[in-house]
C-alpha cells in the first residue's frame, strides 16, 4: 500500500509504527453551525481510508476531535443568549447525524477541547520550561524561531513568511510568526485556570494535546483538508515535537478542496452550502458516492448536474444488486454449473483491480470504476437461467467492494400493496398512451422487488415471489 506523504512530497510504502496497528488522527470541525459540504469531504475520505485499512487487516485507532471553544461558538452563544456549551452540544449532535447519513463509522474517540484543559495547560508549561514558549501580559506565545525545522511540512521559509501579508501584527511577539498557545479571556467568554491567569487555549495546541493523549507521542497518520497544512498542521508539528522530543506523525494526508460550480466556496459569493441543506435535495448516499468519484488529493467541483450524474451511477449499482437478489431468490436451479463456477472464479479480477486502485494512494475513483466493470459483467452474465449460487455469489462479491467504500448498495426491497397497485395503475396509463418504455420500466422495477405481473383479459394480476 503506497500513499502520498505531504511531509516528503512523494508516494511512500505504508509501514506502520507497530505491526498491523494504525494510529490515525483527523482534524474535526469547529461546532458553531451545521457542517458544510467542504467538511463532508474529509469525513468521507478518511473514513474510507480507515475502512480500507481495516479490510487489509489493520487495527485502526481513529481519533477525530471537535473544537468546542472558539470565537465563532462564543459569538453564536451570545447572539442566541445561551452558553457556548449548549451551542457546541447542539452542533456536535448535528455533525454526528450528518456523519451517520454519510455512512461514516464512528471514531474510536471524539475528544472535545473543553474536556482536555488540564492536558493543554501541561503541554504549554512543558513548552515554556523547554524554552519554546514565552509569556507576555498573560498571553503565552510559541517561539517559532526556537524550533529549527519550522516550515518542513508546508515547505515555507520562515524568513519569507515574516515578510508575508498573512502575518498577524502583534507588538508583544518576539517574531511576527509566533502564535498563541494561551490567551486571557474577555468579559463574558468561557475561561479556565492556568499559571498565566484565567483564559483559554489557542487553536493549534488542542490537536497536539489530543493526539498525544489518545494515540501517543508519535502517530502513524495525521490527516485533514489541505487548507490545514499551514499554519495549523505546521504549528502542530512545532508544538508536539518540541514538547515530546520525538517525531509527531509519520505520514501526513490532505484532501483537496471542493469548489462549487467551478468557484471557491465562500459565503461572500453566495455558494456556501451546509451538508444538511444539500441533503434536502440529494440523499446522503449519493453525496458520499459523488465524493468518492474523485481522487481525494484533487479538487472536485460540486454542481447539481455532477451530483445527479453520480446519483445515476449509484442507481446502476443498486439496480444490479436488486436484480441479482431477485434472480437468486427466484432461481429454479440450486446447483451451480461448471461454466458458472468458472465465471465466478474469474470475478477475482475485479477485486484485484479494486485493490490495486486503493493500494495506489487510495484511488477511490478507479476503485469505483472497478465496481462498475463488475456490474457490467453481472448484467451480461446473470439472467433468469442462472443458478441461485451464481447470482447470489456475484451479488455478495460486489457488495463486499461497495462496503469497503461505505457505499450502501443494497436497498430495502419492502413494498406494500398500495404502492404496488399505484405502480400498476401508472403502468396501465403508460400503455394506453403507448409509452412502452415507461410501461416496461415500471414492470422491471416491480420485478426487482419480487413482484410479478400477469396481464389477463380481466386485468392485471400480481404475485410476490419468495
């Protein structure tokens, strides 16, 4: 298995620190609102990578945090006249609801910043004691010039950064690139006690602390969106390696941006959408499938037309699975033939194609293509004369690959009598209008659900097989 390591800027063979165990940390959202479509991509991508590693036999300790203290959370709490905790609790629950909709497996641990304050203070104290941090007017800053390798993840030169436009001016800093580890609270803000006075932590320190506490001083994989490479992940490295005296993460994975209608997503452009809003129009499983149709490191363009196309592709897979279920359920042949056995054995090539794609830096786009090739094979080779073992054997092999990607391909086939009668009526109308294609489509849809129609002189009769 080879993956692209942002730290070395090349693909590397994955070798975990401990045999068959993976320690993986993924930066989670700041919970002041519903998560947006940009948040959905790392949710889906790194969940898929975790699933594939587990499929390959690794035990994955997967940690994804929630930032539950932040200026935006405090502002919303003040606007709504509720506590910051109430805001965070609400949107953590909503984020998990969205993650469930996307079929994202729950993390091994979802730590919250507000529950880690003692550990945050301890790490800051360590950095001060080691000479990597200093206090001015109750604010503690990280001294970037004290860390020799600052800039190694992003490839940025610290001297050039100091002259850059992104530098925040603060006269209390030794250097413009120094960043806050602890700051005093303002009136009405949540606060915690520290040796430097009451206050709250800066953003970057929280992930260093939570990764150390739940995964150890050195972890296998640290992941997040490419917008986090600098300064967030760069600062995490500086903090963690200075405090712990060990390398922080062996592999760094970053997903590309999501653009909306070929433009960068931003509230000012009016193209900023929460995932919940998008899910009002498109099912979560279609959104997940859309995300998987692009390589995780490449930018992808979100548009209504592209999501519809992804939905059509997912429907092809679901229809194939449904048809194979019907063929298996209604087959009059129990025993598999020699020819079918040979075909079934040949299906291993699709699994090989799938694994080769995923082993090459988790290329989900090519892995999905392997599933489509498998579906085409199934549509050609499975029919009413197929044995039960053959039809269900192909179905289970396709479902195995779909499950690795978190694709829900097997739908609930339950249908009540009212729905059946309604669809039969729609078919009769289509036949009267000589819309034979629509009539056949309705018959085929009912057939995949195990409903058989019989046209008789006295009307249409239906029966349910199995």
